[in-house]
RNA sequence: GCCCAGGUGGCGAAAUCGGCAAACGCACCAGCUUUAGGAGCUGGCGAUCGCAAGAUCAUGUGGGUUCAACUCCCACCCUGGGCACCA
C-alpha cells in the first residue's frame, strides 16, 4: 500500500468528476437547490475563512446527491460596485480587466477544494447578457411606478464621491471607507421598497421560513413597524395645521409643546410667517452646519428655538408653544413631534432645557403621583391614566385605543402604521455599475405636464417622473460605453455624463432628442436576483424559463455572511416579491432555509487582514495538508455559525485522522470469510445515524467527531469487513470526497462513490442489548452496573440496592424513595 | 438605552424533551520505537486532599424549583453582534 498523497489523488478526482459529469444529474425526481452567497472577486484572493460556507453547502450537496436528489449547486461573481472600481483605479486598469483577472484567481482557488459547482451555469453580474435582465427588472419596477426620481437629502460619502443607501451605512459611516457621511440634497433614483414593508415583515414567519431567529429579528427591527396615529393641531392665528405622528396618543392630555425638525418641509415652507423668524433662521443655519458627528458628540443635550407660534391641543384647548430642535428628524414620521415631557425622556430633557411645563398623566406601579422632576420618574411602559379627562383610571393600553377612536371620530387624526425602513436609494454616481435603461425627453415631459396625451401612452412610471422614458425591452442591454476616463467626477452626476456621444440619444417614445441617465445602479442590484439566473443562465428571451423556475425554486439552502441580514437579504426578498407580482416567479419567498456562516478569525483572535499580516492562504494549507484536510477541519473546528480562531495545528489533527482511515485499507478482508463484530456493527450504525442527522442539522463538527470515534474503534480490530469499511467511506465522502473516491476505487469499484446510495442505519443493530445503569445516592454518582437494556424497574432497583459500592452510603440511613429512569439510572434518596 | 446570540478544562468544544459534566480534537507531560525528528505507537491530562482506594469541589455570579440543574425560573455581571434622539 502506498502512502496517502492528497496532491496526487485530489487532482485526479477533480478531473474525473468534471469529465464524467458525476454531479450533474439533473433528471432525478427530487430536487435540492444549494446556494452560496456569491463572492465579490477582490484583488486579494481568498483566505481560509471564505470557503467555510462553500464547504458546508458542498457537504450538503454531495449528501443530497447520495440520497438521490438532483442537486443544483452553482457559483458566480458579484463583480460590479465600488471596491472593484476603486481597485481598478488604484491599479490603473479598466475595471473590466481587473475584474476578469480577479475572477480567474478566485476560480482557480475554488477549484482546488473539489466543489461540486456546475461551472456551465457560472454567472457574472457584469456580463451584458446578465445585466440585461437586471436592467429589465428595473424597467418593470419603473413601469409599475415603483421607481421615482427624488431630490431629498441623502447620505453622501465625500471620499467615495457617491450617495449611499441607509443599508450601506455602518452607524453614520460609509461601510466601505469609514468616512462620516453627509446629508446632501441630490438628484437620485429611489425604489419604493416601503410599498412592500408589510409583506416583507409578515412573510418573515418562522412557520413559513426556516431562517435563523437571529436574522429574522434583525430584519424585523430594520423594517421597524410601529402603530400610531397622525394628529393634526390647528395653529393659533394662522390658517394652517401641523401634523405629528405619535405611538402614544394615550398621553396626549400631558402634551405641552410641539417641536419641528429644522430641515423639515413644514419649516422650509412656513419659516417666513414665524414671528421669531430671525432666530429660527439662525438656528436652521447652525443646524445645517453640524455634521452627524457633531450631534453625536453633543450627546443628548437639547437645544432649540421658539417659533413664536402656538398649536392648539384639540382635546383640551391648551396652547402649546411650537419650537425647532435638531433632536427631531425630518425623515422620521411627519418631521414634527408633540412633546409630552412627563412620559418621554427626550421630551422631558427638552422641557427642562426650555423651561416648559411638565404634567403627569400616567401613574406607574409604584403609585407615585408627585410632580415629575427627575428623568427617572418618566413613566413610559405601564400604568393608569390620571389628569386625562375621560381617560382617567384606564390602563394605558386601553386608553390608547379609546383616544385613537375618539380622535378619529372627531376628525383631527387618523391611525397610521409607520416603518423605520426607508425607500431604497438606488443610484450611484459611479462608472462601474449597470446603466439605467432610461432616457430623458423634454418633448415628452412637456406633453405629460400639459396633459395632452392619450390614455395608455405613458406608463405609470413615466407619468410619475415626467420626461423620463423607459427604453424598449428589445434594445436591452444598454451596455456600459468603453471609455478612457471612468474616474469619478464628484459633481453629483456619474462619470458617464462626460461621454456626450453616449449621453445624447433619441427618445424611445417620440424620437425627439433625449439624454440618457448617467448614474448607475448600486452593487446590490445584480445580487438581488442572481439565484434565479443560475437556473437558466443562457436564456436570451427571458430572465428565466417558467418551467425551469418551477422545477428548481425555491432555494432549499442558502448559506452566507450575517452582514447581509439587512442588506442583500432584504433587497433580494423585495425584488423577488415584485417578480412574483408580475408573475415572473412562482414563489413568494426565494430562500427556504437560511444559515449564516461563522467567521474564521486569525490565530491571534483578530480579523484576518492584510493590515495585521495574519492572513492564512488556502493554497498553502492545501499544498501542505490537502483539500480534504482543510474541508474536514473547517467542518470540525466548532459549531458552524460560530466565530472561531483558525488553528493550523488543528488541520494536522484531522490530517492524522485521514491517514488512519487510509491505513485501515490494509485490514480490509472479504466479508464472507470474516464474521461481523457485533460491537462494531452497533457503533457503525449509530455513526451512520448520527452523521445523517448531523448533516441535516448543520452540526458538522459532531458528525466528524462521531466518525473519529468509529475509526478509533475500527483501528482496534485486526481485520475489517469490506462492507463495513465501505460504509465508512460513503459517510465520509461528503467531507473528504477525494479520499473517499480513491478508497472506493481501490476496493474494486468501477464507478464513482457519488453514484452510490447514502446508507440507512439498521435500527435493530443500533439497539443495545446491555447497558450501563448509573446508580446514584441523593443524586451523586456512586456506581455503574451492567444490566440488560430492557431491565424491569423492580429488578433494576434491587440490583442497585445490592451494589457493594452503594452499600456504605446506605448503612444507618432510611431509604425514602428510589427513582428509576429506564435506560439511564437509579437514584436512591435517603 | 432597546433587541439578539453567547459565557463549560491551558485552547476549540461535547452533553439541553432535566438524568454519568468535559465525548472528539489541539496543546502539554511520561514511556516505547527510531541514527534523529516537528513521524508512529502506548498511557496520562478540571481543581483540591490522599501512597492508594477514594473523597470533596466544579459549567459567569447570587437565589429558587426538583430525588436530580450546564439544561427550567428570578435577579445580576461580562463578551460578541445589530439598532439607536424612530416620536
């Protein structure tokens, strides 16, 4: 027998599988779609942390193949976006060239692991044949009125020179470069994601979706649904009302002031009628100069200015002074709040700072009815109403409903559901992204504004955005022009604006002069639907063939980083639901089961990074130990979803295990001549059961350890039955496929092990004849006795009491109770 | 501040319908083998006491429920992640 040489056998089997299409069996009755979050092909290549999720899906994919499923397991590239563009700028090459180079490196690295990827289905978001359909989806969204041009203030990264969506921020910093973003009013395209908020929330149902609770919670919080009421207050002396949104109308008898956001529309439109307009303007000016950072460093210290106007509380006719303060945000609710300082900490702080009255209207469980003077007294979560007219004595939850009914009946308010989630800011002032399939036509704009057009001449989106005309589907894709200067301008228009030949075109509707949109789509666009394209990657007529879509969707298993919980996963669900609405797909949700991959940290406990010089390259590990070892190690190192530090010594441990498996070949003998060892049979079938269940439940670490126990046991035998050793090879094969197939062929099989059947455990063999029964005295272990597995209670108790080791603890004591747990223990209570 | 996940040997961890705490692996120690080894094999490896048999203690802290608690309940501490002046 020659030595275990992974280098030689791994190459050999990778070629064999590819050539014989071993894992491309797509005509079986049951299907399984295993999906990885496709990578961003950066210039740095892979480190050992990246493939962990891919290994897990590959183990699952091979397991499902062995169980007789058709398995779809594709891979592709998410290659548009800022990092690719920045990398290209740095290396002074066109992003296209940089991206192709990086993809080649990534692909070569991935191939060394022996994954079951069907490379015939490879997609890249930057291929015109792919982004044609990204543009098509946008066009459909536009047609349905779900895309609109906006000039509202948005997050602007001064370093990347582009706008960013809320999902692209970490706190108030650019997720890519860490620069603090500014709020700038910019022209941009926005998708009406909030129209889908309710469905995005409701379908996050643990019953329907096999997602980790953690990710469901994160998305729920991000969507941030709240139930409240919009209340309109009349303003004294002028013919206007101010509308506020509140979730606590029950406390409204305690309202003593109103605060407006300095940058709100209401203020912008009415500042000139404020009696104190000079001070107000100064305050607006001062606020606009403050960055987010300044405001955070001020902590919760409240500042503000009185407008000179009073709003009237319609409940009791009380005059409430109207202020401006920067703690009220223009983008939240209506951009104005009603101040109830007795029962809201922020309102309390503001009232203290401005010297406004504080009224108690809720009594908490402590029964305290004294005037509210300290922040700790601010009662928010429970209690009974006082000083509140017809609400007095009610619990706050009942009061809330009663006053909502009252306000609605009186006609000065309306129940409203609010979401924290905002619409999706969808344009970037960058070169390396999908161009928008839109043309601006002044002629059409005039026509729409004048109202002189036929019904059905313009789509919903065209009417919503006068002048913007969608391209015709047959003219897609609109390719990125090849240019020399694709550097960012920073003017607010994208680099494409500089290419006049490309920008100037004809209106697809009327043929008059038009100009193209020069922003591009964000990186998230292409990744919001790629899982559909794998199913039908070369279709030129449709995004996906309807029958194929029905055959494969939904994705059965989706594995990737948790950082996408509120970004990619939200965007993809949103688009999927839209595609469902236009009948392009047949499922309401795209991803049935979702599991996040735990990070692999460097051996020093820090994040693997060039900066710390602690990056481990998978190529090195594979050349030293082999691909099967790194696969097995990453599955063995700990619970899959947990962050764990890398240990190269740990890899050598699993390599030793594989060597042991290899050496066992020598002991294999023909099953007919050699009688099966009952104890080993028992353990073997227990292991089959454990490995099967563990793979299904993503507990790979315990699956591997149970195989180690089996192999240690086999190592004690002088001879092994071929049939037993073969079963070991099959259950090991998803983890260490190269070795498994090599052993399989050495055992005389002509076909790949992956065309075999996954073994079923034999329940008879698993049943133990004899067991160790634990004997406790007052819950403390005193002895173990070997008894028949199905021992009767009375007999077990007698044997336990008779135990020599137990006797000394019983002498002179009264036995009060004896507890018998079948198959486990006897506990003697004295 | 709010939400989520977690806290077990020197390290990664295992055990959760309450029932033998530390499986499996790493590191370490001793011995065998070897010219040698960073190779292989055998044994040891939570703490304290003890020559030993064994005893006692031990799963972040403090209580509670129970014959029995890593597991359930209450309060608190710490770590990681998310959100955050969201009205």
